[in-house]
């Protein structure tokens, strides 16, 4: 079995992160597994974790009245599920559900927020990385809205 430190170091999200920060991250990390159909998180629930997908696929969904769950995006190995742990009030904004068996590393957001308060350099480094995730999710949502409502006025 691979060590958590190695798994984090090999994940693209943490490429180039200072070696000193990996020990801090490992202290907040755990291996997790989700079966097809199982939720990693549910909209409105506390966002206490985020996930680094190692294997499998996850769908980000939103419940739409009179329609049910609507798929917003599908995430694959190498991608991140969750940034809500970073922004108050620390609640999930979407559902994330495993489409197939998912193996991931879970990172405890409460633990990480505490570590970031102690080490602002770590906090800034994580924030820079998560801003890219947020931007990509907003861009994907925008493109989805263009598809849904069409282009032009």
C-alpha cells in the first residue's frame, strides 16, 4: 500500500508544493472509497472534507425542482471534489456522487483550516491552487448555461 505522503505528492493538484507542507497535509488525510451511487457529499450539508480522486469518476449534480438531479460536470482521476471547506459557512453547494468505484484521498477541512492559520504560507499556497478549481468550475457552469439557454439575445 502506498503511503499517504506519496499519494499526495503524486497527485497533480499538489505538484510543486514545498516538501515541508506534505507532512502537514498527511496529518489531515485519509484513504477513502465510494461505491457506485454513493454520495461523497450532499448539498447543504457541512463541508468538512475535500477529495483528491485517485481512481474512478464522480458526477457533480444539482437538484432542480420539477426536474430532479441535473449533472453539472463529471470529474475523473487527478481531479478535486470540493472547495466549500475553504469558504464560510462551510457547506456543500452541490451533490457529488460516485459513478463507478472511486478511490480517493480525503483531506479534513477543519484540520487544514487550523494548519493554514498556523502557517499562512501553506494557506496561501492552497488558496492559489483552489482558486484554479473554482475558476474551472465556474467556467464549466457558464458553458452549461450557454448550452441550456442558447447563445445570443
